[in-house]
C-alpha cells in the first residue's frame, strides 16, 4: 500500500494555507483551449469503450493469473452483458498465464500506438509492457513492448506506471514512464519516452529518449501522468518522485512537451497518481493528485494544481483538500485513504470540470462496514474547485445496487465516460472487494446536481474467475 510520511509543522501550515487561501484571478485562456484526452475507442465505431482490470482473476486454474475486461460502448451505453475478457490465455496474446502473488497487470493506459486509427491498450505488468491491439472488431492479439536494457539509448522501464500521450506534438501516441539507467542498485531514475508509432509485429517504438530528471530537474522519477497543462496542444508530463538529496523529500514538476523535447515547467505538490481536467473553465487543464505531505494515519487528501503557460499557474494558488476541509462531506478519519483514485469530468454540464474522489477504505456507518468505501464529488466553478454542492455516495445511498459491507472497497477506481455519446456522462466506480473480492463495477448517472444514485446499475465478470478483484483499475 502507499508509503506514509509524518507532517512537519511547516507542512501542516502549508496545507492549512492551501485550504483557506482565496482564489486569485485566472490567466488569459490560450488561443486554442487544451483538449482533454478522449475516452478509448478500441473498435472505431465512435462510441467510447472502457477497459476494466481484474488482475487477480483465476485463469486455467491458476490463481491471480489476471485478465482485463473490454466493455464496448453503443447507442444504448456500455454493453456490459457482452464483455470481452482478455488474458495471457487468449489466442494471439503472447506469453502464458502464470500464478502471480501480485496479480497480472496493475494498471493500464489507452491510445493509438500503431497509428492505424484504432485505440490500443497498454497493460503494465510490473517490469513488462504488453500492448493489446485495437481494430474494427475490437481488441485482437498483442505484442510485448521492449522495456529496455538500462542504458541511455535503451532506458529500462522497471516501474508499473506508464501513460500514453503525444508529448512531441507530431500526432503520434507515445509511451512515457519512469525509467532507469545503470545497475539496479545504483541506477539513475529519470523519464523514459518511447515515441510512436509502434511496430505492431515487434512492439518497437520509432525512437527512444531518456531524460536524467535527477540531474536536470531535481526529481528521481518514480511515476508520471500525461496531460496538456500549458494549453498548447502538446501533452506535458507531471513527473513525480523523490528529490536528489535526502532533505528534499518528495518532488514533482511539469516537463512541458515540445517538438524539440522537454522543457522544465513549474513545480507542484503531487506524489503519485492523478487526473487532468479544466476545473475553472480558463482553457488550461488542471491537475488533481495526492499531496506530498501525505498524512501518517492514511486518512487521505487531494492536491489541486491549476494549469497555465508554464504548466503550473503563476496566478492561481494550488489547494489541498481533505475531509476536514470546510464543506467537504464526511470526517477525516484514520485509514480512509480519501483519494485512493481520482477522476475529472463535467458531471453537471455547467462547463467546469468536477472532481471524483474515491475512498475505498472508508467505513460507511459502523465497524461492520469497515473498508466498504465511498465516492465524493467536488464541483468546479469559474473560481476553481468549490465545496458548494459537494456530495458523497456509498452503496447505502438511495438507488445504488447492493449495500455497504466490510472490505467492499467501493471507490478503488473511478472514471467518467459518455458511453452512448448522448452528451450526458456516466460515472463508473470500481469495488474490487465486493462479493469476497470477486469485484464489481457500478455505473452511476449524472444530472444537474452531478452524480446521483438514481438509476444506478452494476455488473461483474460472472462466475469462474475466483477472487478476481474486478474493478481494481480503469484504463486511462
């Protein structure tokens, strides 16, 4: 689980100031507002699709061999009764299913890696990278992507967090992640970039680049997120990790994507994970992540960094929110892990992105519902995030199928998809502990108030896959 650090008095003061500081005037919007990464479309039919992880699924009798479920969109929404289940046992996918103490594949990203007009799915399997190829009939076959030898010309991708985006503005999808150069025990950690397009037969990228972020940026990279915070139409990289000196602690900064390579941007308060979206309608994508000053009791918090020409806004202060922040529903309690996963989408259709905050370890009402989980919505506005109209939903909320039970982990994963393209997005919530860790995914409707339990649905894998942890992640 997540590592913890103890708050210093200075960190506590900084967090308090970030909660209470008034919003300042936003910078002028860019000439062309940044576009949020579209949802996946693996079969090219124009309807968004959703890939859902079940990393602990039993395959051919092997526990925790893992699979990913592809749920295709349609005019009627996600066709969750006709899921396509893909594992190492699927014809055309390289390798063989293996019993794995940690499960197979712990996160995924999507994008058109071979530039054929269909989105593909990148599965991160610890040190391995596997692409499942999209096409007119959906996902079919796969190829291993070379993960590098640990040299400057061939940096080694050893962490499990990779993302897809176009970081040099050439219109081709690239893979970006933490990578190392040098021997395992004495390596330089930096940013590895595999530039597209990728060869469908060999998995090789068009070119490779390693940036020594320890030397150049003061961050030994361990995770990344990709989105366009500068509003120039080229994706940027939020690079997170540790400082180069023991006293530096955790560090993060934006590396601005350009046609000529990365350019250092502003620093921000983030340590892993995160999501992008325009929370204040100024045309710049903002970033929601986990603050560096993570609390020692795992109660949880989120950090909000506003975008701008330098990646990080110089006029709008960053903010930190937790369940003790004025107007945020709930109580800041030990072990809630408020911020297990986050997503951004305009749920109420007012033109401002809203934040979904999963808290998969939160108790709903009493000790019998320990670690049942919840999802909180914070709304966006012209002045940025507001707690006005905030709400929280659990499985005990009206209209949501099932009930809050111990170790359900409702809120382990959250995302927003308009699967039927009717202009009204749906919220999807993963609860990988539901039904004794078989796992389940919920579809929540949205209206003028944001997310609602009214009309909610849920679905799972069906039988035969054991404690699959279905809903542990959504591909993003």
